[in-house]
C-alpha cells in the first residue's frame, strides 16, 4: 500500500493512499479519523442501549454502557499517535476496544434487573442526535476535501 501525506504532518494534515487490494483510493484527514471513531462509539452506544432494552424482562440483568466522553478523549490521543506511526512508515496496531461497563446507581427491581425503559428511551434519542451530528460533520469535512481537490477547476 502506498501512502501519500501532506507535508508536514500537522493537525490539519491529510493522507491519501490505496486500499490493500489496490482497488480504491482513500483520503483521510485528522478530523475524518476522529469523526470515524465518534461514529463508531455512537454506534456501540446504540447497540448497548438496544441490548439493555431487549433484556428489560430478564431477571438479574444489569444495564451496561460506556463513558462516551472518556472514550472519545482516549481516542483522540490514540488517533494522533496512529497518524504519526503511519507517517513514519511504522506498523499501526489494532485500535483499542472501548470499555463497556455495568451501569451502577440505577433502581433495581426485586428480580435483580435494573433496566429502565425511560432511561433507555432517552439514551436512544441522545445517541440518534449524536449520530446525526457526526454524519453531518463528516459530510461537511468530505465536502471541504472535495472542494480542495477541485480548487483548480473553479
């Protein structure tokens, strides 16, 4: 895989390259990498919320979730380090998995289940808003990249 990068690599730098099969070219920016992780974490939150809702009647089930802000903060540093490794031609390792934990402090029913459909409904609405915002920001970022690519033709 051949990787090109904007000189010098800065917060606004970009990468362009071909996928491992040589079939598709890609262009990424620091912001697009961050938004990719943002959308991945939002999708994981939606999955966990759906899992909690699906188990609302399961005796002993404990709601699970993740600390979105902490995961995003950890991901920002990881993305910056990955881009430095990629720019230096060093191998890039697998991405760290998000930490999913049981949610404490919720009201527990006599059967040991602590899932509240009111809470899960609010979480799903929040997740949907986050996802829509991430898609809108990513769409804007790629629009900016396309404008830069076609700047000579204007």
